[in-house]
C-alpha cells in the first residue's frame, strides 16, 4: 500500500567554531566549522497531491513570517531537484511548521531542504544512502548536508564536506533571538570589508574545541566558542554586543553569534542556569525572544507516515 505522505523532523544548528578564509576567485570563502545540531525543529510534511497541481508549499509556525512560498524557497528547490533527478511525480504538497528562526544563522532554510530530501527518499522508497542525500543537499546549500546528518561534525570547503566529531556529553543552550534577520551575503561582505589589507590564513579546526568535545567538558567548550563572522555581524547590528555582554554577565560558560547571525547562542552549565539566563535575557529588553535547547541531536528523520 502506497504511503500518502511523511512527516520529517529536522533540527537547527549552532556553529561552535566558524573560521573563514579569504575571498576566493570564485566569489566564495573556504570555511572550516564545527556544527552542533540542537533541539529546535521544523516539521516538514510532504504528501502526494491532486494531479496537475504541481509543487505547492505552505508554512505555519512561530517563525514563519516572511518565508517565501515560491521557487526561491530552498524546500521548493529541493523538491524540484529530487523530481528532476529521479524522474518523479511532480504533484506534491509541502507543509512546513517552522520553529527554527528565519535568517538567524541557524540554517532554517537549509534544514527544510534537508527534510524534503529525506521525505522524498521515504515517500518514493528510493533507498538512497545518507551520503547520496548529502551530495544532493550540497547542490542546494552548504548547510544542507549537515541538517541531514545532525550530531556534531566538522564542515570543510564551503562547510558541506563533513567529518563526524568524536564527542560525548550533552550541552545546554540559551538562544537570544533578534527582532530582524541578517543576510548571510551582507555579513560576508562586511567581513571582507573589515579585513581589507589583512593577510588571512586558511581556516583550521582548533585543537582546543575538539579536545573539549572529546572530554565532554562544557566549560572548555564555552571558552573555545569562536566565529570569524561575529565582528561583521556586530558591525552591522551593534546591539548584538550588548546581548553578548548580558549573557556573559549572567554566568554563561561562553557566547557566540551563530553562523552569520543575528541569533546569539549561550552555552550554560545546566538546565537550572539555562532557566536563569532565559529570565535575565527576557527581562533585559535587548532581545526579541529567548529559546532553550540542548544538543547534540539527530539529523532529519521521518517521525510519521501518513
């Protein structure tokens, strides 16, 4: 009996380290990053639709405002790519229930694309390997493969060449949301501007962050958090510096702008301190919202068959 649809749950991410190399001749930057998937999820439902309807997309949820519903949406593009690559039925409906912040540096759009790839594999029983799905995902964006994999991984190249990280322990996060998103391209452009005239080395993974993860040492992980785009994000959005200061003042083990921002991720020692920091940030008036999460968590996976 053919399935009518599937629901895929997919996580957001934080970058524990994001090192950005110089601008290459192809217009891109080589990056080295350490991803961690965290427990903020989008649920993506993919179903067979009426003949002739094509790909339809609708979105709900607390962070759905402003998300495009046309072919510029990465989930839509993922569906079209899977249809073209595997010569599949093109009458598909996609519903995204969003909780991952939009344009927040947590790869929400990439996560939705990853979910669609996993959903198509399950719905059409394609039998794709995880590696095969990651390669498809890399054609859509550098963060898509990690959203498929989850856990903790090093990303190299444009961030899409993944190596799992040997790690133990669980980590408590408090995420401070900004009232408006930031364009990834604008943050990279500002990073290049701030670096004008500087000799930028090729990006490398820091030994300290890898040792901290192997040991499950949250305090050392907090001290090791780093992001080469943080100065650029703060330059474009100076209020982020105040947010970072508030979190550290209230006892966070470490703080970092996630990805291209403007979400600020605070690592805390335990759930009790996460609650304390959530209350403090909420009362500070410097953030639009606060979310608690833990990591690492799984990548995109089917949670329901319809």
